[in-house]
C-alpha cells in the first residue's frame, strides 16, 4: 500500500506544481466531507465545491508549490491509509527561482480497486 500512498502524495504535488485544478480535485474523494487544510490561515476546504474554490485561489498566486517525500509513515485500516509524511516543500516563482522549506502532510487516503483518493489532507510547516 505504500506505493499507493506515495502515488497520492505525488499526484497532489504534481497538480499543485502545474496549477492544474482538475488534477487537484481528482486527488480527493467525491465526498461532502473530503477536506484539505493547508498551512496558511484560511486554507481549509470541506467538500468538492469548497476544494474547487480554495485550490482555484491558490493556483492564481504568482508562485506554484510542490514537494518531495523525505520520510513516510502509513498505517493500513482496511481501505483507508493513515498517512504522515515529512517533505521538502518547494516554491516555484514566476521568475523561475525555486526555494525550499520543511513541509509535512498528514491525512487519510482511501484506496478502492485501482483508485486512490484523499479523504482528509493537512499540510503544515513544522517549526524548527
């Protein structure tokens, strides 16, 4: 199951890097309780429409974001995976510069057949 969790993290990172709204939404379960909580105040969305609005506003920024997995922990609970990942976050500016920062994702991923969706995803910037 770890490969599926890596895939869920990578797919969301790719969607953020490419500012691809449809790809980001496809990472989440079509569930009224599907939740994303980002690292900044106000970055909380519950349900497909709220996710669309939040991701749309994030993708309008002058910078794009992505992340690379440094360490991953996951726990199998039937069709659910409880996930915590230490990441290196990247900010890609419109000028082409990239800077890095510590980042963490945690949440719950649902795995059904060949499909993998986030039910809840929380991004945070750990205090050093």
